[in-house]
C-alpha cells in the first residue's frame, strides 16, 4: 500500500465510528471472527481499544491484521483502522 493510498483511507476512516471494541478480555477468537465476518460486508473497519485492555495497540493491530489477512492503515491512540480489499463488495477505489 502506498502512502497516497494510506492517506486516502485515513481520510475515509476519520468520519467513521468504531464498530468493535476490545476490552479486558483482549483479543479473543470471537472478536477475531467478528472482524473477519465484518470484512465480508465492508472494506474499512475502525476498532476502539478500551482503557481496560492493557495490551499495546500496535501489537493488537498487527496480530488482528495477520489473523484476518488485512492491512493496518493506522493506529492512533487507542483506535485501529484496518483495510481489506473486497472482491464481491468493492466500494473503495484506491488512487
């Protein structure tokens, strides 16, 4: 992913609300599966990490991206943005 594509996705994600939260249970298989299912309907996902989760947001983002075969767009504070190109439901056209 180029820096121009990443900047474009960051702009799209800035107006989105997080659709998942990771709390004190950390990254459970259920959360991973829910994110994987969400990628079947959308390409860009924003996740919020609650204060009760003591894991590093960068490590969580990398682990979640690896498990869902997606790409980390950005980790800013306690928010993670992931992108996975969809074949069936393509809505985002990268520059």
